[in-house]
């Protein structure tokens, strides 16, 4: 049984292997297989003569080069991806007939692409942005795409507004500025006229928009979908991906600096984790709602600007996804993979969510533009492991060679093949939802509550997270030049939280408004303003635990990057013992010194140094350790870059540990003024700054601090100039 499952999980990889070309030991050829005798010179009329158009080798090579880049995605252009496997641990038999969710132990190959949304392919990984989280399941019943984000809600409720949203957030068309940023007039002009966006704005202004790693963020299906069982009965479902490493972020100041130091920070982090064998893992959870309870909530299940609090419907964990292989070719796999929320399998269906309905069209339309043909499904990365048999034929870049004379159905000349599959044979059937209605262009009244969940989200945040949202709004709106836009946004914020609105207004130099009033947007000639006025509603929940990152898992230091600041004369015993303690728990240790090459310890032990203060920075690490050693400590204490490294780590609330002998280094930093004269156990736990003569004790406190990720209470003290 295990061997069979292993074969199933590797079936997609075997399929991709057929299309790989090993260039080692082969001759250069043209695309039609002719060996090339001279790849250095084009065909000319003499040594200094003109190039001949008959040079088919030159023309093919240049032509292919001219067209080797395809149009980038309109949104989600910058991405990284990995192969993996999903294994079901709890069956949903009775709720769905989809085998992927009913056969416990079944391993399904997956390909997962993470992405930013607004920026181009060349933008930074650390933009304040939503992150795409798209999973392609290569199931035995066909491909199933769960196309979501790291935020469970969205800016708009109807897909007809999607082009407007994207046009607003993209660089402004008259000057193509700014890149991968929402801090400009057109975006906030749009948002200030769209109250339905306010819940999503709270999320995007929160730390969720600045993940520490792609491996440390949640994923959500965003929409409400249907699960259909063997009896054609329906349940509603929301999908959740929960990372086993917990949900962690970086600070905004840190994100901006990382963008300058390493704009590929997330991409490199994912790649290196998989290459090292520290495979990223997520549990898949579902919130299941019976069909009869569709209208049992104080919000509309079909409204993509709303979520279902876990206190109301708990998340049931049903499986685990592990990413265990990097792509062999970025273009062929990561760039050419094509997702679509309409790629469904029997037992999973869509709902009448108006945002989801529009996405079904948009994704296919985009793939045709980007990949050039309806045959994009035949590209190796998109090809299903299930057998494909239909009467689709020909078209641009067709891979399949269809044989026989029959390409229609019904037929007798082909024996009637391919046949339609009955529902009992796994044929896809849509849920027979009863529909009796007039054709209208109108929003459901149940969609007009635009603020209650925005308030719920804000109320659920820790004090530090609330401060970060406030700072983010001040930063973003501070970049807006049009005063009336800023005024409208502050009015909107009063409906979320008056204290938040007041703080933002004070920073922007605006008066605190009394009320928002009616919207004055352009909603059509026949529309009345009251048709779009927000319904002011208070959620029955004061807060929801799952909405705060402060409540995430903090039980592991696996894959955390730790900087050891060292120089010649370092205490090798401290380096080895602390290093062994951290790496045994899965952390990654880097020695950072004033110069590259190597350093010699107190007892003439040589350590290789691959990173210096010139080539790396504290923003690329999760924690900092300063070991002892008389000469090493003296060198670091006199090294401005080392002191800046420590001050910056302190400013960004990271764990810092130092040997008692290294106190001399700390005394030269600015942050030393913020430290107590005596380090007791309580302080080391609460502040994440630890020191001791006992290396075993120090390693214990340091490990606990690293697992806690950040100590945001440090932000309350005076700022550190780093």
C-alpha cells in the first residue's frame, strides 16, 4: 500500500522527467534537430560582408530569444513555487465524494506558487501587499486548483470592480510610479469611495502583509465553496492552510531595508529551506457549514469581504501539505503554471459568490493572453496525471497527436468513445441549486455591512499589532497628496475605530470628523445613494483569537537564521556549544565577521567566514548572538558596523544573547541605554535579551526567545537610531 501511494505521489514528477533535457555530453542542434557546426559566427558574404537572411540557424536562435519571455501576469507577476505532496489524515466522507478529501493516507502531488500581487516580476519580495497562495492538486480525478491568498477576505465583493481595483493600486499611468506600493493617490482615492474594502484594508495594513517567510504565513481559499457528496447533497466550505512553523512577520522598517539588501528574500528563503531538507509544511483545515445554515449568520457567506470567525465555526484539520522539491526550471514550471478556480473535480463546486463567478472567466482569459493558446493545459507543469480524453483538437502549440477520424460526440464510427461519465463513475455534476429570479444589476442588501468585521479584526489585535496598523495607515496616507482623499479615508476609519481614526487624523494634520455621511461615488444613472450606503452593524463577537498573530505557534526555532558576531580571538567553546544547541533544534547559524575568509579563535581553532558586516545585515536574521573572547570582543566593540548590527536588531525587537564577557560590546551600543543593570530571569523571558556565564542556561533562554520571534514591547521605549 505504501509503495502504491509513493508511486502516486511521484507520478507527476515522472511525467515532468520525460520533458527534461540534460545538456551534458550532447551536441548543439537547431530546434528541428540538426547539429550546429559553428555557433560563433553568422553566415556572411565574406569576412566583412553583410549577414545573409538565408542563415536559418541565426534566424531561429534570434527569433527564439526575442520571444522567450512571455507577458507577465497582470497581477501576481512576481512569484516562487515548489513541488510537494498533500496527504489526507481525516476523511470527509459523507460531505464530499472528491477522493482527495475522502481517502485517508492518499498522497496527492501538488505544485504551489506564492506571489505578491501589485508589483511586477522585478519588484521586491517585501512590499506591503497581499500574498497569493495557489495550490494545484494533481488528483487521480483531474487537476484541482485551490487559488487563494494569505488573507481570508478581499477588497471587493463583485468581480466587475476587479479591473478598477487593480488599475488603482498599480503604478499611476501618467508616470508609472510607484512600483509595488499602494501608498499613492489613485489607490486611496478608490478605497475612500469603496466602504466594502475596509475589512481588507485592516488586514493589508497589518503585519499579515509583511510575512517573515512564505513558510510562515497562512493561506485561505477566500471564497465560500461547496462540497457535494454521493447523494448530491451540498455543504458550504472555507479552506485554510495553517503553517506548522506558525505565522510570523517582519517590521515595516525592516521590510524596507530588506528590499534594499536582498529583494529576493522570500524566494531565496523558500529555495534554501527545501534544498536543506527543512521542508515547509501546512495543515489543511476546513470550516464546513450545512446547506440549511446558509442564512444563519450575521453576514453573508457569499460575501468575499467577510470571514467566518473560528469561534462560530471551528476549523477542522483534515490533512498536511509538504513542499519537498524545488522546480528544475523557473520558466517552464513557476512561470508557465496556470491556475484557475474553475479547475474543479467531482465533489467540489462553486457558489454564487459574485467575485468568484468573475474569476472563473478572468483566469482562463488571462492564460490565453499569457501562454498564447488554449493548449496551455498540455504544458508539462499543467498537464494532469489523470487521463485526458475529449474531442478538443488542434490550435496553436498543440502537443497531443490525436489519431483516428472521429472528433465529435455522439458518434458510431469511434464506437461512441469517449463516453460521458455518469455521476457514479466520477463524472462532474453541478449542484442543482434552485434559481427563480429576474436578471438585475444589483447588490444584495446582505452585502452592505462594510465595517463590523473590520472593527472585529482591529479589536482582535494585540496592542503592538494595533500600533503597526496605525503606523501603516499614517505612512500610506502620508504619501497621498490630495487632501480630500485623506479626509474621506479618516471618515471611513471612524466607522472602524474612532481612536484609530483620531490617531491617523492627528498625524495627517486633519480634523477628526464627526460622521461619514452618504457616499458620493458614481454607481450608475438609475442608482440611488441609499442603495450603496453602508449598514452600520455591530458584530456579536468583541474579538476573535485566530485573527491575531500574537496567538500563533511559538514552539519551534526550526529554520530560523541566527547571526553569530565574531572576530579573531573568539571563544571557540562558546561558538561551538551555542551553535550545536541551536542547530540541533533546526536553526541555521552564520558567522558574521569584519572580513571574509577565516578567523582564528583564542586557542588557534580556525573558523570559516562566509559573511561580513559589508555583505550582510541584521535585517536578514532572526536573532543575534555575541560570544566571548578578549580579542574578539575588543574588535567588535571598536567596529561601528557591528554596533549598528546589534542596535538594528534591538530596534526590530529581535532576540539578542551575549556572553558575560561580551558585555563590553553591548556597552558601546546605543541600545545598551535601554537595558537594565541586572539581568534576572523574568527580564530575559519578557524582553528577549539574555546573558549569562552559564552557556547551557544562556542557550536555553536564547532558544525560547527565538521561538517567540519578536518582543514588540520594546517599541514602547524610546526609539533606537539604527
